[in-house]
């Protein structure tokens, strides 16, 4: 069994489960989305335009994942050491073809031995906590975040959980506080951000740093939804505009003509 944690958010005493994060023995990471009430999702490969500071997608593929009692069978993002990243789950074509190229909603992204520090490895966008399953703050593998610990932001009606992958050499920068491990990093705006560290117990000694921030989130006319964004590939600049391709899914699934978006605010990180 890989190391695994249930990420929970607590507001006004109400605890809600957001997602599950796992680390495999080979250093792979996984993020599952079993806790939203929606039972279908749209999954696509889309282009992010960094200078526009917004990621906007329209539906290209609709995935019906069904109502499943075992959350491990729900939609899952995985990212492996050689850079292969994909969504898998019921109704989704996954894996690689005979030439080793990704099938379905998959890409070749950065190898986990060289994770970039220009933004998160994955992110979970949350709108409407009432649409998520109730949690248990006392569960052994629960990672709890309090609403009061996330600074307010005018006009931001959603939350984003950012997850960044770190190799073992970053462990020397970790510090312990009140029984938890943290990492602090300096951004190019001379601000310090703090990650809660989820440590692998495998020989890879990697870890995932996570933090919640507030964001302006739009999901058509839905009052509650969940967007899981994976890593990107094919970073390029065309006519002075920097862009990249990434994998993305949203709950509930989007109907024709719907759009989901959130403002991008990734600051360059300095070691």
C-alpha cells in the first residue's frame, strides 16, 4: 500500500473531504477525486495561456464514471518517475500504446527526478464545500486545514489546493512544528510561502508539499464543483505568449457550451 492521506477542509466546524493523495513505492504520486457528489466528469487535454493569467476550458470529452462504492475506482490522476502522467478510472482509456506513448487523457510531462519550481505539480480547485462528503477530523490519515488559516481574498469564492512534488534532497530544508513537517520557500516577489509536507516512507524519500489558497472560480451555473489539474507539457512561446498543454478534469461533467475557469497566479519559486 502506498502512503496515503485524505485532505480535508473545515469551515464553521463543518469538515469536508476534498481529495486523497498517495505516494507509491517508486516515487509516483496519485490524486483521487472520490468525494464530490457529482458522479460524472469531463476530462480533456487543454492549453494554458500564462500571460492571460486564466485557464479556461470547454468540454471535449465527457467521462461517465458511475456511482462506485470503492473510492479507489474513481477517477485518478497519476504521475510516474519517467514523466508519464494520466487520468484513469472507469470509462477512461488509459495506459500506453506499443510505442510507449500515452493513450487517452495522458501526456509525457517532467520526470519526477527534476520537478520544476515554476508552479504546482497538480492542483485541486474547489467550489461549494457543501457538495463534498463529510469528513472525520480524527481519522489517522487525515490532513486538516482550517478556513481561518487561509487568508481572505475579495471576490474569491473558491479554494485551490496546490501540490508540489519534491525530491529527497529537499528534506534537509524541512522543519517540524507541533508534530507536522513544513517547508518554506521564497518566491520572486520576496514573499515566503509555507507547504505542509506529506513524507514518503519508501526508499525514494520524496514528499508532496501542499497548501490551500483562495481563488476566483467559475463553473458555469454550478454552485459546487471540483477541478483536478495535472502537470503540463510542451511549454512554448508563440508571438510572445507563453503557453503549455496540461491534463484537466472537472466534476460535474460539462455540457456543450459550458466553460470552467480560474485565474492563474503561479509565481516563480526560488530555492
